């Protein structure tokens, strides 16, 4: 079995070479299948009452995942207009997803669902045209 660090180094070298050569993005392998979560995973892991160390770890993973989504889209897809603690906002968003989304929707990636809820709750103001 190959050493995992050496394998990653080779992969990143290959990715760098592909990017430098101008290869199409489709030719770059998707190597991190664990960097997204379904809506159902987010709901289950965030709303579950932790009883084990793994439960706490899974909850923290969900919090980090949600914080990353929020951070990456703040100011463009949604705009926070009042102070809210991050974990309180995460919990409110997850509870709303559970209440408002159909099971079929929750099977897909949670990021678009989370962004839609943030956009609904905290829309960004449209820029006003300057008067002359």
C-alpha cells in the first residue's frame, strides 16, 4: 500500500502540472469526496444530542462546514444585518431546513440549501443608484 503523504504529494504535483499546462478543469480528478455533506447529514449530525466523542466530532464538522459556507458567500449571496452568534445561526438554519425541505431535496448537497435559507433570512440590499 502506498504511503498516503507521498501519494498526496504526487497528486498535487500532477494537479499543478495539469493546471500549468492549461488542461481543462474536467481533467483534474476530484480527490476529496468528504468535503461536502448532504442536507440530511447536516440535519442529523447537528440536531443529534451528542452521547459519544464521535457525536461531538460530527457536530463540530457540521459547524465548520456551515461556517465555511457562510464565510464564502457573506456579502454577496447573503448579508448579515444584525449580530447573531455563529452557532445560533447555524442551528436556526438547520432547523428551518428540516422543517421546510422535502426528503428528496435533502439528499443533495447541503450548501445550496443553506445559502438559499441565508439569502431568505438576510438578503443583501440592492445598491441604490446615485442621484445627479
